[in-house]
C-alpha cells in the first residue's frame, strides 16, 4: 500500500528524511558507490564559524549542493570536504571586543600567547550552529573530516607554497604607501580594498590652502584637498608640466588681506567671477561662490614654476632634509581642485613616489621604540607633536567629538590667513571591508608577491574558465586581472599563519622555510652555532615561532619577520593544504586538482576566486577551477541590504523550520537567476510551497488514492507505447523532452532555468492537463489496459520528476521517490540520490504530438480567457470559434485535437472541418504565435453557472477531497 497523508508538511518531511539519511548513511553511499576514476571535483570555500550563518549562506550552500548532487546522479564520485577559515579580522575583532582591548594592548596588558589562545577558542564558537543549518538545508559535505586553517599541517602546506614563490623571485619586501585600516589595526591588500561596498559616498570638509612663496609679500600656491588632516604633513606641492597657470590678484575673503594666488587656468572660473580693478577688501565676502578679482598678473606653464620654494604651512614638525618645493607630477589634472596638488609623502602613493623622485623628505617623528613614524599613529590619531590636535582622530572611528578635526584645521588656517576657501565635498572614499570604518593610505614595511608580473598569464588562463555568469569572468574578474597590482602579503597582526622568513638585522641575509623538516634542520644548525637548545614548536603560531632564531651561512643570526600572512592566502591555498600537499596524499591530490566546480558570492570575485587563481597560476601554471558560479546578493523584499540593525534580516533557522528546506531552496533558485541579486520575500516561499510542492503532493495523493484501491504496484508488464492513448504518449513525450532540457541546464550550471521548466511541466502539463483530463480513467471500475497505462504513465512522471528535482529539493524528492519505489521496488535503489539521471528515450519523444497538444492547451486557454472577458459562462455553449492561422500545418495539427478543444471550451463547432471558417493572415503572426491576436467566438443559449476560466488543482483533483 502506498502511504497516504492528511496534508503536506514539508518541515516534517525534512525531519523524516534526515533521519533516514543518517541511519542509512546515504551521503557516504552516494560517494562509495561511484568510481574514483570518474570523479567530479568540488572545492568548499571555507566559512568563518565565529559568526552566525545567515540566509545568504543558505543561498550559497544550496548552489554548491545542487551541482554536486546532480553530478552524483550522473554517475560521478563527488567528494565534498568541508573546511573552516580560522584566521583573520573577524576572529581578532570579536576577541578584542569581548576582552575590551585594542591592538595596542597586545603584548602589554595581555600576552600574545593569551591573546592567540583566546582566538583559538573563539574560531569555532558557532560551529555547532553552522553544522546544524548545514544538515537542515540538506547540504551534503564532510563535516567530520574538515580542513582547518590553524592546524600545523595546513600551515606547513602554506609555507611550502610561499617558498615556491620565493624561489621563483616572486616575493620582495618594500616600504610603500598601502591601504591601512586603523579600526582593524592592519594593512589591506588591493583585492580587499575592492570588495563590494568598500568605496562609499561620504561628505567631507574640503579646503583650498594657501602656501606662501618664499621671498614674496603675498604670493601663494593654491592647493585643494579633501583630507585637511594631511596638511600638517605637507612637504611639497605638485603641478602639471604642460598645464597653464595664472597669477591672480585679489583679497582674502576671510581676512581682507591682499594676495596673489597661483592656480590652473582651466580652474580659474570655478574660483573667480568678474574682474574689478577697483575691488576693495570689503567687496570680497566669505562664501563658497566664485569671487571677484582685481587683475590677472601673469600666465605661465607649470614647468616654469618647478623648484619654487614656499613656507611650511603648519610647522609642527621640522623636516630632516629638503622640503617645501613645487614639483612636477604626471598625475596632476584640471578635472577638479586648483590644478595644484598638495603632497604629504606619508599618506599617498603618488605623493610618496614623487617626493622620492625629487628627494623630498617626509615629516616623521619617533615612536616609543625610537623608530620613525608619521604624524598620525596606527590608530588614526595625531601624535603629540601636532600640539593643537594631539590625540584627535583624523577620520570617523566611532569617537564622540564636537566637530571633526578637519573642520578645526580649516578654522586654524582661516585664522592664520592661510585659507582661500572651504566647502563640503561629497566623494567616494575607501572603507575597511570588515570594520566599515575609513581606510588611510599609510607607510608600511610589507612583503609583496609580484602578482603584476604574472597578470598576462593569469588573464590568459582565465579565458579557459567557464564563469557563470560569463560577464563576471570577462568583466569584473578579467578587468581586475588586466590592471593587477602586486599583492600586499604581510599583516602586522598576531593571530594567523606566520611569515616563514628569517632575516638578519640589516636585512642582507634571509631564508624562507618551506617545511617543518626544513625548519628542524635549520634549528639544528642554529643550535650548533649559537649554543641554543631550540626545538620546533608544537604550535607554529605566534609567539612560539617568534622565539626561533636561525643562522645564515656566514653564521649571522636570523630573526623571523614578525608579520603574518594575508588570510586570503590561507583560503587560496586550500586545494593543496586541505590534503597537506605535497607532504601527504600526492596521489589523492592528483585526482582532485583542479576543481571542476566552485561557487561563492560575487563578493569573492576579488577575494577567494582571485587568490585561488593567483596561487595556481604562479605556482603550478594552472587554473585552480574549471567552472565557477558567482551568486548575487540576498536583499530584503524592498531591495535593501539585510541587516540585524535595520531589523530586515531573515533568520535561516526560523525560515527553514517554518517552510521547510526545499521550499526555501527552490524559491531562492527559481525566483531569479542565481547571479542576480535576490529580493528575499517569505511570501515567495509560501507561493512556492503551495504552487509546486502542493501541486505535486496533490498529484501524488490522487495517484495513491486510486492505486491503493486497485492495488496497482507496477507488477504488470509495461503497456507498449503503441497501445497507450495519445494523451499518455503526449505526457511521456513532454516528460522525456523535459529530461533532456533539465539535464542540459544542470550540466551548464543553469539551475534557475531547470527549476522553472520543472515548475511549468508540473503545473501546465501534468496537473492542469494530463491528470485533469485523465481522472475518469482512474475512477472507472474496470482494471483494463487503459487504466494500467494511466497508472504506469503517471507513476513514471512522478518518479522521473523526483529525480529531476532531487538536486534542488533533496528532501521532497526523497520522500516522493521512497513512497513510490518503496512499494513497487521497480528500481533497486534505496534512495533517489543513489539513482541516475539517465538520458531520455528518443523513441518516446514526438515533437509533433507535443506541438499539437500545446495548441490545444493554448487555444483552450485563450477561449476561456475570452469567455471571462466577455462574461460568458463556460456552461453556456458557443456556436463557433474562429482562429487566424498562417499555414496548412497548423490546421492539420489543430484538426487532431479538435474534439479536445471543443470539450474544454464548450463549443459546438470549432469550424475546423469547414475551411470557410478559417482565414489566413499572411502578414501577421498566427494567433498561437502572436499573443496579441485572439480567436473570435460566437455564442448561443442562456446564462448559466460556469467553471473557472483557468482550471486549477481543485478541478484536477477534486476527487481527493
């Protein structure tokens, strides 16, 4: 007997199926039953378990699960090794918040050892919750043997990869201006700075400062800046060699003092209005609008102004070398500002480069250890030497203050007759992707990977990768590779993989260690030379690894570079480090590299996707993955980013508990193309639950009701196709066409298209047409070949649909398959996920029959729509239906479904036998090929009750009720 149910309960189905999977170890069997020689390789991007999973993680993990399940059902062995990202800012910031400390406190109020121990305890804080949601959404991945990035084996593989780059001369150390996050206390790589939403529109106080030329009474360079906090660090101004500049005589709008200012001719009209030779100081009033001027004194090229010296603007710290000169820079433009750029070498890459080119020194002070540092510390505060603003934050880092320091600097300039003008300026400014706080460009002594030297090869190999969507690979990722910069590898932090480089104090001698065995050998050498008793630490993290001293070939002591490795290098190393390659599992690695498939959110385009690709190309001259799906963001129903603060974030646990995993998964995949942003709406899940799963549940219930009465258990021989009614042959043809199309969509990573085609088949073909038209065949008492044919046909449809749905809706598909196959034993499989999605039978596909039935469906639908529009009830018979047609083929096909159409729409004569009622439209599309044309109908008889114009489940399955 087939099991019958009172109602559909998807959450209960989830629980029942999960228990079955666990008891029978179906996931393990789905791997063990497939040949390792026929593997499909998937890489799991490691999430961080120190935060709770969100609804967007359900989306990302569903996409991964779909194609792994699909390829399993195509006979391939799909191992899925889970992983955890255990280093990086999220962990550190969480620990610092919990302990109430900052980076400055580490090594002072808390030891590095205690800090890192706390980080280790924190990394798996929510692992149980991650494991729970992973199981509940049906994401099959090996959670028992995951790779973990803090383990020594993983670290050793990362060291080996770095040594390969080092040996290829792809690593160097350099003192440069780099993006730096004071809120996080760390530098950022260029790909981190290009994460989504890293650049944000902010309103800053801008200033046009006046730099007084040495030896003049009142001549000034005008330089515009949106970062007045950098003005105390100014040591030069830059002009364009071929830009034309003007000297303009006027009065200072704030103090009324006479002035002659220099600015670009192309920017003149932005700052000055009409000429007035009789101008008086009182005629120039404060304000941001262009002001009048007395006269233009001179015109010259920027090259003529090179080398002119000016007085220090804000003399808090004196330079230790040449400074305060006009330079020529190729980056100067007249698109905005004054055509003159103020140069602070400690806070801008162009500033640093041009100052170095001219021998202009930066303004520096000494830190507590006697090392040089800029006038702003690494927490984003002015140093004590900047007396008027000491301790003030230069950007918004959450401090409470009367007004920003930029405003106070502008006020100071105004009072000292050094301000030409100031106004609010809205512009795009970089923010830290983890803390949401502003980034500074800051001088850092960092290790770099020469990624730019390999960008052509990276671009070339990227052309071989199948990106979904293609536009991401060609556009966002491809353009990124074309303009690739060197990778800022090192991080001045505490919890992460230590940089395996030891150097002499003068930086001349150095060694890069690539394995624990090599480290042991080097320690033994050092012990012999230095008389130490060092051992390889059991934990390769700081502070233990910091204590190891090695020796150069000349016997000079080598000390480890204290920096850590960029956490993105950790995750990009997972194809190798997950297997502890090359120290173990070399054969296993060869079978599992590169990946056939990876998937993550679009924000990983310049994150994990890039680091995987960069390491693979630079170390192995290979791609790391062949196919990648980059999914869009999950927004709220109004298109806003989900946020706990805004109260619009959907809880994945509550959603799955209420609606079931399958309804949630199916809605997320079918609602929009997965690479587009999804507007997540619980009402959409309810609709999916009702329209798809409710319809299939009703169809199953209809089948079981009569199959149990007739004791149909699929024991009879299959009724030959030639003996089956045309409607059976039609639905089977449509079914096998569906198999072809859905199979092709899955194979091409087009899951949205696959789900939509399944939904259309279930609703339009199976439920609202086949079952409804055939219901009397199931009701009638005789157990004839016709009835057996109906049972066999509907059974095949349901079982096949279970297989096609299984990658997206694994729970319901399992439930449906086991309820059917568990009775008939028609297939030897214990689970739908152990079956195969086989190629369809071409013998069963009859496209002409499908076309003919489609015409019947569409004509019937159009006529019923006309009835509704004209308020003619279906029980009121129509005399004739007139159809515009294009060719004889159409007439021939509609002739074959004439009786069916007449029955559906209650028309006495369709007019098909009498060609007088047909007319050809040679210049227009036929009605069924152009929805704007409609059939015409005439009617007779009186009013009467009518059925709905669009027959639905209630009609199809009213016998169930």
